[in-house]
């Protein structure tokens, strides 16, 4: 992960001036806890780097396979319980389960952020792990049509507001939803039965990318016209219920002009003096129940040795989901390289 100590002045000027002038985006607590919304279909997706997003699998109907309370929570800036439901809030002086979003004008949910990047740090015992279950919270503005959410993870995230905002991006997952009314929603989707996973950074430090789109044709994600945005909360190092895994810090990259590009003036501090502080996009990632807490510890022996390589090779020969280390939906030499990297990092 790219670690730096200061922000570029231009990147924080929007929020700094807003605070001084009493204008600009402000955090607002939603008036009701978010409602659950399940996707109707899911697919693998790859970021090509030219503004295109290629599907790595066909669309698969999502049947709401449910959740497993034994899954291991790896990172949590959404503050969820074992069922994926957002909880807490009273410890921060807000109603239980409610979450923040941003607005420009009093009483109007008009802040637009359909494409954003946040940093995350996880316990190194989960480095390189495959997360088959994800939670995310978002404010959706009804467009009268289906919509899409795409999640990616990455190895590198810039925290000094230099470009690129994120680099070394892993393959992700795109979730398709039916039309819904305007409001705050949360999704808890287990895609492991479909062979879809999100790869955690191999050194424990990286980021997550959150895209909300009105349309996806298999190549182009047409960003939501909105106003729409990820809901905001924070990791336990920033407040809220303590003991939740993972950490996050300022800044967050937000594509506020919705042009599909993150530029160096779209890197913002979400430190508003609220609790938790600073905010970040509300997401959570889980490893699979029964799987090793340390990804390269394939045989779950508690140590790393030659038998983990044999275990990985056996799973690879059987086209198992575990050995799709880079999460691209296929098995090839890059999965071995990914596993070797995770093994060398250790736990």
C-alpha cells in the first residue's frame, strides 16, 4: 500500500472551504435504518484500465443463499452483526442501525458519488484471503430501472492524493438489482456458492472500490445519475462499537463529477468531527466458514510449510474455488504466483 503522511492542499480544499463557509457537503444521519435489498443476479467482473469492465463469468441468478454466522469477519466499516444487518449507533449518539450520507443543501440528498475508493488495513493473518461474502450500505435514488453495484479490492491505494487512486486491482463482483424506491439500503450477499470471491491484499494493506451504476452491458458501467452514494460509517479505530476488525484512515477518493475518472481534486477528507471520525464507505468482508484464517495455510495446520503447497496444488487440480487465488474465475499460473506471494508474506 502506498503510505504517505500528508494530503495535497488542492485535494482537501473543497471540504475545508465548506467547513469555513458553512456550505458544501455535510454528513446527515438517515432518518431510518437501512432496508435489506438482495441482488437478483451476480457475475465476476474485471477492471481493464481503459474505462471498461469485462465480465469474467456469465450472469448467475442470485437466490439469496443466506448467511453463515460462522463466517469470519475480516474487515468492517459498516458495523454489522452476524446476519449482515447494520447495528449500533447509540454509542455515537445516533439511532441504532442508522448510517450517514452526505448532502450539499439542507434537507436534500443531492451529493453524488457513484465511484469511490477507500483504503483499508486488515490483520495480516487474513492477507491474501478470499472473501466470498460482502456487506455494503448505499443511498439509492430511484431511476425507475434496475441498477448495479460493483465491488473490487486492490493492493495499493494512494493516501497522499496522488494518482493513481488505486493500483493493482483484483477481479471483483458485480451485483444486479431490480428497481427499488429511493432510500438507504444494505446488501449482505454470499457469492461463494457461485465461485465468486474478493481477494484481500497480500500484505494486509490495500483498498476497496465501490461503484454504483444505472447500466452495465458487459463492458461499460454507466455511473448512476443519482444522486446516489455509498453510506458512510467507520472502522473501530475511528469510533463506534469497538473490537471490529480492520482499520481505515483519511482520505476517500470520490468521483463527484461522475465522469468515471478519479482526479487529484477528487480526494477528500471525511473528518467531520462526528463519531466515528473520519468516515469511510460502509462495507464489510468475510472469509468462508471453516476455511483457514491465514490464506496460505491451506491445510489449516497453523503453520506454513511444503504441505500447504501440496494442498493448494490438489485444490488447483480439482478446479477448487480456494486455488483461484487471484479471483479471476479461472485457474492458471497466476494463481500459483499469487499463492507464492501470500505464502512469502506469511501470517
